[in-house]
C-alpha cells in the first residue's frame, strides 16, 4: 500500500509540473488527504514520500531543521452543524497535537476563518483554546468569516495589532521573510479573493531590496493560485503577487479556505493549502457546492489536521508535513 | 372666528391628520388578513448550495422579496449598487426588501462574491 501511495504522489507531482493542476490532479490530491504527506522542496525539485503515521519515523523530516512552525486553519468556532457538531473539541485536539510534537515549533500561523460568524464569543473561545498551545507566538490573517459584519474592525482590534490596511504585515524569522496577506476584504460581485491595489503596492515595496536568496513564505486565507474559479477558489490579482516573488530562489505559499490539502509547484514557488480543524469540504466539482462535507464520525479526524513546516538551513528548503488529527 | 374657535381648530387638525394616517396605514394589513392575500405581492429567493434561486427574479413594483438561507454556511444578499444590504444570514435566517421602483437590481453575497443574482422590477 505505501508504495502505491508513493507512486500516486510522484505521478501526480509530475502531472502538476507538466500541465498545472487539472481535475484528474484534484481527484488524486484527495487520495492524499487524511493520509498526510511529507513534502520537501530542494532546489526547486519536489521530493515526496508518504507520511508515516508514527512520529518516530517522522523525525527525519525535522532532523537538522533550524526551526519549524505550524499552520492551522479554518477553525470556524461557532459552527455546530452535522459536519462537525463540536469544532471547539477538534481545535483542542489540534493544539494537543502541536503540544505533543517532538520539536516545539517557534510559532503558529492561523490562516483564517477562526470564527463562523465573527461573534465576540467565538473569538473568545478560540483565544481560550489556542492559549493552551506550547507555542505562545501566533500570527493571524483573517478569513471571510472573521470580517462579516463590521468590515473587520473587531478582527483588527483583536488580532491585527501592528498590521496595515485590512490586516496585512510581514516579519523576519531566522533568515526567512514571512508575509501575511489579506484577500478576503472588499470582495467584488462575481469575483474571487482579492488583495487590492493598496496591498499590492505595499507588498512590492516590502519585498524590494531583499536578497533573492532570502526564503519567502507568503500566507493568506484564500488560495493565491486559481484552484477552482466556479467556487471562487482563487485570488483575482494573485498573478501580480507572483510577479513580485519570481526573482526569489525559494517561495512557499500557505493558504486555507478550501479545507483540504492541495499542492502545486510553479518554478520556484510552491503552493500548499491546509486541512481545516473544523470540517472537510468536497474536492472541486465533486459536489453541488463547496458547503461542509459530512463524513462518518469515525472518519472526521482523518480529514482534519495541522501542517508542520520545517526550515532546513543546510538544504535551503522547506519541508511541509500535513498530519491528520487522528493520525 | 373667535380666539377660542381658532384654538379648537388648531387642536383638531393634527388629530384629524393622525386619524387619517392611522386609517391608511392600517387598511392594507387589515385587507391582507381578511382575504389571505396581501395587496402588494410577495416573492421568495432561496439560497441553496451557494446559489440564489431563481437567479433572476421578475416582480411587479411594490413586491416584497424575501431571501432565505438554506445552507450550513452564512451568506448575505447585498445590492451591487448599494440599494439594499442584508445582515449576515445564518442557516434559515431571512432578509426582506420591498421594491418600490421599476428597474434591474443586481446583488451578490459579499462573503462568496461568485454568488450573484438580480431582481427585475417592472
């Protein structure tokens, strides 16, 4: 079985490299979800292998790592429909998983949709749960659910201190430059995610003057590559972002929003979407809509998860490990 | 006219106006409950599977349109031209707007902007 999985992944990565992401690719991607995957970027060439569930085997990925951080996404605190009646409990499981890691991550990135309805009580619950993480430093970008009724004012007050505009910002960590982008504000009728002119100008300026050898990590809620326009799974002005990062040797883009793992490599830019901590969503085009997907209760923890990213100085690469909550 | 009569007339006029207002304001709702049919029409848009249905709704002037969200995910119904704006509609929540002028009113869900629809008022 593991060999079969490995073949599938290798085959798929080849497909991605040759002709971008097609529907066949999506369906194959779904085979990964719930099993997890170790994915290493080395000089622009992706090397992948099926993710071993035992954390003992997993240690290789972290070996020699200068630091690691964890991405969690789409917690949707306040959601209580059949797809997951207790999203607080599954977020707690995700935090427990982070705390049980053999290496303590330097920080956590939450890529948005912390809440279901932007309610103060939902944000309070989220704060309470993530407070229990061994890692105290958490960076946030908003999802559309976090900016529902007040143009994101509450979000900015709680999570956007020191950020610009609707909540974008950048920081450096041990030689890696991180940029949190907001593509869920002021969305236009008929469109997908959008960054807007002001943010793009800021980004161009933020990246200007940085050495091309600086590893860049961009994170935002909605994917910064077009996954499925019919469901709005993409960002209208993401091409411009890619033009700014083209000259860098290593660019990693981390997104949420679609509640499943998807990956794509375009030149030296690797795109990755994370699982949700709350509920899964269907693979593109496989359901009438992108609404929450109900799976049997015993399978839920296999389709929710966290993403562990290791930065290996010697290899100059980032290794991304997706782990299901129930793994 | 004596001073006293003027005073009475001054008091009576607002009272009369108030009574007339009550009469007019009250009559449509009375009619509606009497024959089970509102004098102004109602129409419905159902939000289901991230789609406004029907996508184009054609109604006469004076129609009250009610949007109902049947999804497990919140949606909004917001006029592209700023004519009307719902609050965030969670599952089974409703929003109504009465169209008093003829025209075409495009709208969308501000959370999922791929979701669009229009109301044509004739």
